[in-house]
């Protein structure tokens, strides 16, 4: 017999999924902004929705945490390049 979630469990699951989806959206926005500083774009960059309860960003495949870290690194690099010009 299959397990059926309770109403409270369904609400909690939906909140986690919504949070994971938003994390992906935020990561895409952060990475797009960082790439723009370096005059770069990834045409296929998009939110791939929640995967295993985490935001997932499509750019060849990475999780939201990695995309946020990549955004920080690109931003730092782009800022450093601007000071050299």
C-alpha cells in the first residue's frame, strides 16, 4: 500500500519546493547580473525548478549554491578588471 501524505506534510513539502524554486530563480538572476558585468551571457541559463529539494540552474547543470558561488567569483573578477582599465 502506498503512503499518502497528510495535509500538513503536503503543505510542508510544497513550501520546501517553492523555496527551492525561488532559490533557483535568485541564482539565475545573480548569475545573469554577474555575467553582465563581464559582458558575458549564457543563452541557455534558466531555472530548472526544484531538484531533490534544492534550486537547480540550467547552464549545463549545477545547483543553486554553485551558481551563487560562481556569481560571486565572476562579480569579483569583473570588478577587478574594471579597476585595471
